[in-house]
C-alpha cells in the first residue's frame, strides 16, 4: 500500500489552490489540436468536488449564450495549467446541482463579505522521512558556516 501512495505522491502537483464549492474560479486548460497547443480559459462556479488524492475532480458550471456548460477537471492533471480564485462564494451544500434548474440571478451563490481573495497557491507538504532529513542537514550546515559566532559564545561562557 505504501508503494501506491509513494507513486501517487510523485504524480501529484506540489502547488494547488484551495478549492471549495460555490467559489467562482477561472481555469486555464492546455488544449492540443494537432501539433499546436493553446490555453483555453473557463470561468464559472464550482458546483461539486469529488474524490480525493490523485483522482480529485471539480466541476465548473457556466451559462454561455443561454446554454449551460459544465466541465469536469482533474485537479492534478498536467493539462490544467492554473486555477485562479475570482470570488469566494457561500454554499451550504456539498453539491450545487440545483443551480442547473435556475436561470439568471437565481443561479448565483452568495458572496462571502470581507473574504480575501488570495491567488497565491497553497503548498502541499508531503509527509516523507527524506524531507525531515534534508531539514536536519540544512540546520547543521548553517551552524558550520558561522564558526566565529560559535567561538565568540564559547569564550564568553569560559570567563
């Protein structure tokens, strides 16, 4: 089981934004047509988030020219370039399927007043023993880089 988790951890993106149902997001997706690639942007409301880990998906809904468009994205897909948070919405349900039946202003979610929209990406820290060892090595290197400071403190202690 640990082998599977290790492989999944390698394939996960290191930086992902915090997604929640009801938020309005702008998703930049890489599309390949023949030999050309381009970035397509879809802005809409997240109506559901499913699964977890490497298989986590989120569905974005938008009404375009009177037609409802929904697209499901894998969070850790290499084709998803970035996800920008446009507006923080308030939702009291895990899945907002009822928005499909609503039109116009009724299809909007309430905005969280005073919410900070931070487009910085949240860094996920994988739990591995190797990273702890790297931090310990960095600490020992810092101590050896400043031997004068160590000697000065030893001399004060001797007096």
